[in-house]
C-alpha cells in the first residue's frame, strides 16, 4: 500500500484512503516535502484505522456481490431472465405513469451503480445485482432512472419528480445503503 503525494492549488494538506488502501495526500504547491512527511507521520494512527475500515468495507462489498454467482454462462443467463421478469413490468408501468419511454433497457453486472440513464440516447442500464435487493428498492432504482429521462441532474426538480412518482424513495435509498453498508446510488 503506497502513499501518493500530489501538489495542487489548495490551501491546506489533506489525505484520503482510496479503495485499494493507498493513501492520497494533497498538498499546496510549494509546500516543503519535509512538512508533508511530518503531516503523514502525525496521522499514522488515522491512516491505519482508515485502511482497516476500507478493507472491512471492501470485504463486506465482496461478500454482498458474491451472493449472486455470475461466473458461468448458465448463471448469467438465469440472472438475466430473472432480472427482466422483475424490471420490465416496473419499467412499463412507471413509463406510462410518467409519460416517458426509454429507447432501450439493458443489463450489466455493474458494482459501482444500480442503474445508469443515458439521457442523450434515452437508454437505461440496470445492474444485475439489483436481484440482491428487496423488490421495492429495485422499483426505487427503476423510477430514479426513468426520472432522469425528465430531468438529467439530481436537482430540486428531480427530487420533486421522485416525490411524486415514488414517495418512499428516501426510505428505499436508506434501506439499500444499509443492505450494502456503503454510500452511492
């Protein structure tokens, strides 16, 4: 695990632990290397604790995603069949209610996102790992991506659309995050 120092336009020193456990330090341009090294030394305990938490989080994530085997063609085909049976009726129902229609819906084994909406071509991609969530949380993701066809960004209008078309969206997002015990959607 490495420590990477980057000099940039910033007023103060900062550091973060990235997913692989490396430490990324940002330092103001012109700050002496000795001062940066002292900052790192003063935070050795924090670094060790943060690396431990990152490792535990990655282990939890791996355990979560391993619940859906996708290693063989049969496993992937079965997951795709179940995913389509779950998501397509939701897309149909909510598309009619919202007055939108995606140009295409496709599926990938994404671990960084539950869904992605390409607003330019109006296509939506859903993660195969949605199969690991409760159905109402999956429905939240479906409505979320369909709302992007009406509002591309996560602004006030987008949240108003979510409130209108899936009033329990905040609860669903919270439940999903608790299941995975990480942050992004």
